[in-house]
C-alpha cells in the first residue's frame, strides 16, 4: 500500500512583512487578511506542490513552512 503524505502550510505572522509575494505567486492558496494585513493560508483543497514551494522560497523573510504531517 502506498503511503499518502499530508502537508500543512504554516505562516509565522509575526515574521510576515506583508509583502504579498506568496499571494502573487500562488493566489489559490495564499491571501492577505484585510484586518491584519498579513498573509494567510486559504482553507481549500487546492494543491500545486511546485507553486506552493515557489511561494515559500520567494518569501523575503522566510516565514512560510511546509510541514509533513503523520
């Protein structure tokens, strides 16, 4: 049986500088919270590993993590 990896995206809102680069790269998964002006993860089933990893890598303050869940 093949193991299914599940991921969780975590944004450290204290480190987020509100640049919006993650939203520009991957608006299907990230959005800017209008109240806090910080990036947040969209609560949906959309997933494109390559785009998500690109958004994570382009973050200037490296506040986004992709965590493998058991």
